[in-house]
C-alpha cells in the first residue's frame, strides 16, 4: 500500500470513527481477534504438518525419509518458534528513578484520589525520568495471556514547568488511558500492535531465506498497513477520550493551559534551552550551570521567548499528521471547549507542590547523573573547540586567495560551526575547481534561501547528491522553504527527488 492510499484510508476511517465510535472500536477488536485466530491456526497447521510428516517418515521406515524430515524440521522450526514467541512477548521495563509513597505523599495522594474517582487499576510503579513528557505504560507479565504491571512515568522537566493543576490534568489524562473499557481495549490494541510489528519485522528479515518466510511476509505485508490504519485511528480517538477524562476530573481551563504550555515550552527546550547549555562546551570545560537546577529559573526568565503570540500562532496552525497518534494542539484544546490563549507564568511548579521537600534532592540527583553521563563527551568537545577556534583565527589572518583549497574548506566549515556561515568564503570556495564541496553547498544553499533566493535549492540538491549524510537535512530545509513560499505538493516533489539522490 503506497502512502497516498494509506493516507486516504486513514481519513476515511477517521470519519467512520467519528460518526460511529462504538461500532468502529468493535471493528478494530474484531480485526485484531481474527488476526490472532490466524496466528493460532498457523501454529496448529505447522504442528499438524510436522506430525503428519513424522508419521509418514516413520511408516516408510527409510533413512532418506527421516533425513528429509529432519531437514524439513530445521526449515520450519524457526517459523514455529517466532510465531510462538509472539504470544509470550515481554516488553522491556521502562527506565526511571523509582518514587516511593514516602518520597512524594502528595503525588501519591493525587493518584489515589483519581483511582477512586475513576475506579481504575492500581499504579504499581511511579517513575521519574529526564524527559519533558509524561506517560503511562502497561507491561504484560504473561504476554497475550494477561497480567499487567502499570507504570506512571513523569518527566522531571515537565513537573518543573507545569502548575499543580496542569500536572493533575496530565496525570488524569495518562491514567484515563488504562481506566474503564476504553483503557482495557487501548492496552490490548497497543500490545497487539507491538506483537504484529515485531512478527512482521522478524519474518520480513528472513523473507529471502526460504519460501515459507517469503509467503508469510507477503501475507503480513498486505495485512499490516490495513491493521495499522485502524489501530492508528483508534489510538487517536483514545487521546480525545483521555483528554475528556482530564477535563472532567480537573477542569477544562487547566487541561487546555497545560496542553498549550507543554507544546510551546517543549519546543523552546529543544530549540533554545539545551542548545544554549551545550554551546558552553565550546568555551568551558564544565558547564556554568547544570540543566535541572537551572530549568525552573530558565522557564520563568525565558517566558517572553516561548510564550509569545508568534509561537502560539505557529503551534496553533499546525495540523494533525500520520506520524503521531496525538491530535494537533488546536484540535485538542478546542475539544475541551477552551480557546487559543497563552498560559500564565507560574509561581509554584508541580514539582514543588507534589514532590515537596524532595524536589531539591531529586534535581541535584538528576544533575549529577546527567554530568556523569555527559562529562567525557563534553570535555572532548571543549578540547576540540579550543583547537578549532585557534585554527580559525589563524586562517582568518590570511587573504582568501592565499589559502590552499583544503584550507578554504577548513575555513568554511569552522566559520559555520563557531561563528556563522560566511557567504563570501563559501562563494569563493564553490568557485574553485576540485569539488564537490557538499558541506559548503549546504551552508551556502541555506544562506541563499534565508534571503529568499531560489538558487539555494540547487545548492541543497547538490549537497544531498554529493553526501548522503546531508541528504535528509537538505531535504528538510528545502521542503520548509517551498512549503512556506510555494505549495506543499511542489515541496514534497522536490523533497522526494533530493532524498532519492
């Protein structure tokens, strides 16, 4: 199934799920159940086939027949084992710092209250990790045959950014995923999706090795896109259901404010906070501030950067896509009944309110863990940057015409890395014989597009053609430019050509 057909299928299923949500949910359950029946049938067929072959070989009482049976068993055993293992597949235990009730009594009190309101299953483990996110994870203990351990995973950066009410809405959203019939079906569908994806990958890897694997890969290849489209639509529908749970338990205003804050601040952390911190490695052998200690202050001080009408308009204008089961921000907020509005700067964070006196200790713990993990790479970068910037100063002292080709390339790359791309240097280098110069082509193309010069597209295409490592970056830059100043269809066609090489 090609991308256009898959997209059309998803859109038609979304209409069906909106008009007849109960019927659509039943359809997905039936589709998954039938798939499991097929797998059980396959296991039974393989077992019967082997048994009949064994009986035939024993009746013939010939050494050649037994040898052929052994070869057949050797041929078929991996298929049987792969399918059998799918029924007992165990997902990895999620990583994170375990929080006990004594560590955060207010947080656990909030969870207890929600469990009582929703009559939901217990949360067996609460984990704190370093992501700007929150999630709930059901880990099957016996694969297909039941038994689940529930993990609530909360990101420390997320807790440092949200108000207590916004954090409560997030916890309610995540807990809503495992409550009631919706939660059970969601968890079952999630595990199924994992099972069939793993099975498809395993069999697809061996499709060229033997006829049976090839046949199974062909059958799953037809089934998986159809199944993925149905489960994708149901997963997105479940996000709306979980948002509704958060609105009912905590309120529409804090739920909507948390959604908007999470979207805007999450982008700012990726685009500004972490790059600013990591750039210190170019001038310092140790950061002036450690990340988690600085986050609370940075979120407040940077409010004027991430909470603007421009950043909100950009986020609000984005549409849902097929790469994320979460609907777009606008659709989620409007579903709560609220409007587009910038969240207020908070005085007390959810971490301070729900983790209490443990917050400082946990922040220090995460900082030290981060530094121990990053220290080696940080110091290696500092040493490299010190040498590279000294070399850049040396190259800057010489006239361009006096530099050899290799030195010109070095100057172009180092100036782009430690200062900003130098248009004069790049143009001079690209005019020299002895190319291609893919990195220079890429930087020059970006500069031209920044000035609304379409010639930059040609340089990006040249960069991608000369160096496969730059292909995706060049394609993204060109796509964004064409989508902004042209049309998306033209942008996609250009992007496809660059990616194809």
